[in-house]
C-alpha cells in the first residue's frame, strides 16, 4: 500500500546519484590527464552530461506538489474501501473496568459506566426472575454493544495517522536532499576551479566527499524503506488497538466522523505541501543558480580555449619571426668577433658576414617581417572572441536576495537578477582593460625589438664606416675600436634575443593570468552571496568611470590653459628679472659680481680635454660637422617645403633667390646637403663656402672667378654681361654670406655687389645663400636685405623630442649603454624614492633632456658638445652622464668692450686678431690681451687664427645680448 510512496522518496535521490557518478567520472578523467589543461573537450562533454542532470531536475521542480508528487492515495483509498461502513460489536470487559493505563477522567467515566452496567444487570436479574416464573429463558448478562465504522477507522489510521507520521521524515528527507545537492555543488565548483583557475588539485578529498555522499544516500534509502515497513506494522497494530474502542467512551464515534477526518487529513496535507513548497523554493534557488553556474562555465571553457589557442599561435609566431632570427644574428656576430679578434679573414668579415649577411639581408628581412606581422590583431581578435562568448548567452535569473540563505531552513526571497551587467563589468575590468594594457606593452616591446634591430644595424654599419675611414692616425687603435664595436653589437644582439624571449614568455604568462583571473573573478562574482553586491558594484563603477571621464576632460582643458598661461607668465618674469639685473648693473645701483669663477672657467677651458678622453669612435660620432650620413639628419619638413616652393618658382621664371637663415650650429649646412641631394642633379650645380672675410671688391671678384671658372671677367659689369649670355641655367650656393662684411667703416661694400649680382642673374641662376640668424637680422635692419631675396627660409626651432631623438640616435650607433646620474641640484618629486631603478633611469633621462633643451634650445652643436661634456665616466661599455648646472651670472659684470667683442663675434661667426683690431680700432696688444682673457676663461675658443664663441656659453651670450638690446 505504501510502496509507491516509499519508492517515490527513494527515487528522489536518483538525480543526486547521477550527479555523483558523473563527477566521479570527471575526477577520473582529470587524474588520468595528469594535470594537462590544454584540451578541455573531455571536461566539456562531462559538464554537458552533468548540466543535463541539473536541468532535468530543475524542470521536475515545477511538478512538486503533494497530490502529484505522492501518488499513493489511490492504493490507500482502495485499501480503505475494503472495510465495512458499520459493524456492531460487543464491547470487551476492558471497556468497563479501570485499567492502570487509563487517565483519571477515563477511570471516573468507566466507574460510572460500570455502575450503570451493574444497574442494568440488576434490572436484567429482576426480569429474569419473572421470566423464570413464566418458564422463559433468561436474558444473558452481557456487555453492551458498540457500533464500529471500520471504513472511517481505517481512514483515520491508514491515511490521517499515516500523513501525521510521514511529515517528519518528508521534512528530514527534503532537508537531506538539499544538503546533498549543496555538497555536490561544492565539489563541482572545486573541480571547475582546478580545471579553469588551476587551483590545487585535491583528488582524494573530492572523491572521498562524493563517496561519503553516496554512502549517506544509500543509508537514507534504507532508513526510508525501514521506516515505511515499520510504519505499516505500527498502523496495523493501531487499527487493532482502536477497533474495540470505537464507539466507547474511550474512543467516541465523533472522533472518526467524516468531516473531522477530512479536516485532519487536509491539515496534515497542508503541512506536507508547505514542506514541499518550501523545499521547492529552496531547491529552485539552488538549481536556478546552478544553471547560471553552468551557463557561465560553458562560456568559460570556450573562453579558455580561445586563450589556449591564441597562446600557442603567439608562441609559434614569436619563435618563427623573432627568436630564430635572433639566434642567427648572435651566431653571425660571434663568428665575426672571433675572426676580428684574431685578425682572420677581415675582408670576408666586412664584406660577407657583416655587410652582406647581416646588414643587407638579415636585419632588413627581420624588420620587414616584423612590420608585416600584425601582432596586435591577435589580441584584438582574442578580445572580440571573448566578448562575443558572453554576449548572447546572458539572461535574468530569479536568485535569492539575502546572503547565507542556504545555511538555515528559511525560505529564500527571490529577485530577478541581471547577470549580464556583472559579466560585462568583469569582462571590462579583468579582460578588456588588461588586454589593452598588454597591447600597449606588446606595441612598445615590438617597437623596442625594431629599435634594437635598427640600433644593431647602426652599430655594425658605423663600426664598418669608422674602420674604413682614412682620418684615423693609429690603425691599431682603429682595429681595437672596431673589435670593441662588434663586441658591443654582439651584446646588443644577445640582449635583443633575451628581450624577445622575455616578451614571448611574459606575454604568454600574462594571457594565462588574464584567463585565470577573469574566470576566478566571474565565478566568485556569481556566488549567491556576492551576486547582489557585485551587481551594485558594477553599476557604481560604471557611473564613477563615466563621471571620471567627464572630470578628466575638464581637467585636461584646464591644465592646458594653465600650462600655457604659466609658461608665458614665467617667461615674462624671467625677462623682467634679467633686464632689471642688467639695468641695475649699468646704472651702478648694485655691486658688480665677480668675473667668471674658477670652477666655470676650468669647466669651459677643459672641454676639449674632457672630450678627448672619450672613445675615438664616440668623438667622431658626435663630431661638430655637417652631416654626411643621412641617418643622423634632422627632419625639417617645413624647410624642404619652402625650398621646393622657391625652386619651383625659379623654374617658372619667377624671382626666387633664397636665403637660408639659422643660428650657429643649427644645421644649415645639413639642410643645404638635403637641397643638393634633391635638386642638384637637375642643373649644373656649384657650391662654395666663404671661409674668410671678403670686404673689398677686388677680393670679391677673385672669389667669383672661382664660382664662375668657365667665364673670363675682370669687373662686375663684365660678369653681368657674360652671365646674360649664358645658354643654360645653373644652381649656385654661397654659404656663410655673413663673411661678406666687416662691421667697420666701409665694411659693407661687397654686400651690395652681391645683391646686384643675384638680382640681375636670377633668370639664369638659382641662388641659395646661408647666413647667421643675428647677422641676417642686422643686415635686414641696416640694408633691408630681405628686399633682395624672393624667399627667406628660417630654420624652425627644434623641440625637445627632436633634440632628444637626434642625440639618442647618435648614441645608439655607438653600442654603449646609458646611465644617468642625479644632477647636482636635483630636486625630484616625492614618489622618486619609491621608484624602481628602471623607473628612476627613465625619470633622470627625462629630467636631463628637459634641462638640456632649456640650455641649448635650437643650437644642436651646443647640445652635442654639452652631451659629450656631461659624460663623467666610461666603464665596461657603460656611459655615466650627469647634468651640471653652470653659473653664468658673471655676464652681468662684463665691461662694454667685452660685450661689444662678444656681439661682433656673434655677428661674424668668428674673427681673427686683425679683424677684431679693425672693428674696435684697438692696438694689437690691447686686442690680443682682450681676446686671450676670454680664451683663458674658456669663453672663446681659438682654432688656427680664428676666435669663436665657446658652444657651451653660446646660448647665454645670445640671452645677455638680447637683454642689452644688441640683438633682436
């Protein structure tokens, strides 16, 4: 009768048993794979199988109701229908006599019942006396009868009492099922964490836990079967016990009235349905979340496969494109260095190993392959694939509102939870932002690999160029420098190889870390206790991010505005301070400071000696000379564009004489070299540089005879006439136009002749002149020289980045490593002490070039000299540089004659002793003493018979003369 009922309870454990079986199979699979996580297909299939168990049981939860879940009532009702409705039975003797187990009230009632029974018997005895008189059979003295409704008694016992007795075991069984499912779910999550997050594998513990759950289920099954067997026996005994009492004072008929039985059974069924409904809510919450777990898990498995596949492809790509080539470069340079060290097959080393295999074939192919390969696309594709993996699978779930709902028997309150916002937030934080960071690092690393390859080529190329130069006095030193350069190139090749190995390893490790961190983040985020908090947190973070972006946009605008205003204000303050100091000195309102200090004087005068201590190759690399090597040139697109416009106008017949204007050392000669390369092949090209002053017409005509060596003339008129008869066109460049005058009386005779020549010969000759900036401004102020030129091309100022690039590019060709030391007056920000050594070097590098640019500005020669002068030590292929702040306050103490000397040197570029005497109208002794003091102090440098302003004080001379209004 209760078989279906008990069987239903026993069968309710089948989903748990199926889950345990699947998880044990999963554990065996994991153990057999020996921790190999590359192929998750087996785990995916087992997860699909386990997910079907979860989904099937979840679907069954909708059918859990008392009347449908327990379909035993048909058998019970049929059994009850087998009893009769009403049967009369004689009450037993025990129904009248007091029993020891009876309660006091019942005992009293029995005594009353027995009293009336005795009275009845007395009456029967009296009746029997008369009956005997009339010879009738006497009435027997029997106990009273009672009416037994067997069917209603059976309903009470086999239905009502059954329901009453089974509610407890039903509650215990449902609670037990919930606990078992939770334990299975915990094991399932630990397996997932091992597979996807790589947590510690506790195979024995997990298997033990599952087997313990299986044993508990079997034990519970036996308990259920035993309970129902015993319950049937107990109910039968109860029926037998109640049967003689029905209809007596011990068990009145009203207790088995149909209405009363219906109320009791309804009450017990209601309790049972409450238990089932509570379980349904709790189980719904558990399995609803479990469905979410598996939906996320399948996406996580695909997510992990994307990462695994991408890691393999990236590793293969790095090995093929970078590391294999790096090995070949290292091997080639090792062979070359060995042969150079032993002076063996030097011709083969230069022409085949280095020039052909490395410079012409190896490195160009290497860089071209890197440029053709889109490494970043792999990360972009990975990011897109990961986002798409979670894009369409997310939906809302009914999940518990409060935390720890599964730790007690309370019915959880459910609320619709939008899981997609949590997933998008985790993707944004753990994947998109971190992959973007890896993209930036990868871009920088690939750029560094390209830069290293370029540096390697530059070091080898410059080493070959230096080794083949003829301007080195000692060939032994030249060979040693060559060997050292190739050794540095070998070290650089090994460093680049190690860099690429680290790049490949670190990127793969970071991708694996991103994979694990995201899965750990998302699996923790969807835990029941974290869901609501995580959802609120993601919404809050999104709002904060949007607000922060808006604030940052406002701050960037305000910062730019403040920076521009601040720079302008500081410039005005600086100019005011300088002019105020200068005027106080001129007016005698303050004491004159000392002349140039010994420290500065020694520093300036020993510049050449300090530079001479640097390696010969390095000195040649930073030699102050017009650039013959195109790779060292400064990109000046505006200058080239103006050259093109001027040349195009000339070819169109327009007036187009051009003058290139710039400061000393700003790169005018290099710009002329670019012009020559671009246009010099189109017409006969003539280029001349004025190395000495030309101040008379005779000297100028003699110079022009070298310019027009194909013409015969003795005067300017004859030259004009012959130029007009020229059949073809030509290009003539005259450099250092400032040497065509001397700042003295009648010192400007030559310039008008030159300007007339330019004007009258424009149609036949494209004239390009170069002139110092402040000299040209002086000419324009005195002679209106701009009227004689169709185009004035001014070299634009270099910015800090250009200056930094020019210097670092030259240095890279040396192969030496750079180490920046703290400047003497170094005042870093507070975070400096917390920086790593690499970060400190970056900070010091930025600080050095910022100071250098402020010091040198547009004067590249000054920057190069100061760079070499900043080297404080060369040790083991390492250069140690330190910016040294110099005190130039002595300029305010210079006399008028000294200022005039500096002014004339700035205008003329250089002066001889005789020219200085002529300009200032001094005696030789006075002029010589004047120039020698400046030379001894290092302010001037004497080369052959010419005096030049020391590059290290050039900018300060210009600033001082500007303050005194000598130049504009």
